[in-house]
C-alpha cells in the first residue's frame, strides 16, 4: 500500500496517470492511499481465481457471443471474487495501511485511477468495511457490462490487475469551479477536498 507521495515515484503505467495528477495537488487531497495492482494480483493467484474463472466462463465464445449465457455467468463470476478470501497477512497489511493513511475510521470511497465507478463504506477499526468495499470494486470487473466491454474491445475476457485509490469522505462530485481553477477538464470534490482528476 502506498501514500500518494510514494505512488508518484512509480511510473503512471503502474499507479495510473490520475495518481500522478493528484500528487501535484497533495495539499488539496484528503487522507488517501493507493492499493497497488500487485495486491489484487496476489489475491487472484492465492485464491486460485484465474483457474476458477476460466472454468466458469469456458462456455463463452467471444467470436460468437451468447449474451444470454454471459448474463447468466457474469453474476457467478463476480460472486467468486466476493466469496474468496484474502490471506491473513494481506488483510493485516491492508488494515495497517488504512490506519497509517488515516482511513480506518469514518466514511471513505474507492475507485480505479481514471475511473468514475466508486464503492463507499463507513469504516471502524480495523477496517473490515473498507476491505469489503475493495472486493466489491474488484467484482465489478466481472459484471455483464464489464465483460461485454472487454470482449468487444479486446476479443477476450482476460483482465489485468489494476491499482485502486481510497479517499476519505463520500464519492466526489464534478466541480466546474475547481476544474477551471486547476486548468483541468474535470475535478471531483467532496467535503474533504479534491478526490479526483479523471
């Protein structure tokens, strides 16, 4: 887990270009942290999810897609993510990072760098609600819409792990005054501060 100041030392290909943009305005960003893609990748690997998902989705033929079948299988694929467990060490690392980032109490939200879809949680120590929200966000990658988009764009259901941003407070809303002030196309702001430059 990384603070935004730590994340900006890594290339945008690893942490997301938006993370770099946000790091330029750290004084305006509330408590935040980045969960690296490697954390999600380790979860998939340790829970044997690639093999389980491959078996579940094997009946799909991207070249001649049966959308009715996809609609049936997508919730089951998302369910695999939601019902699989992170290892104890991974959970403890996440909880420690939440505490270190000042995110183990109160309202927070999560989203992918550059994305707009969020998951929100109200957290008490050690941070179980935040962990559940993280898994809900990961499970969105296996929704009917996400799978259909990947098949249309890439011709496969394959997926690369991606980083996740966590911010204090509720999901941000577009703020035209803030985007004009910062000279950016869009700025997301909540009561805690600047939480997005998608």
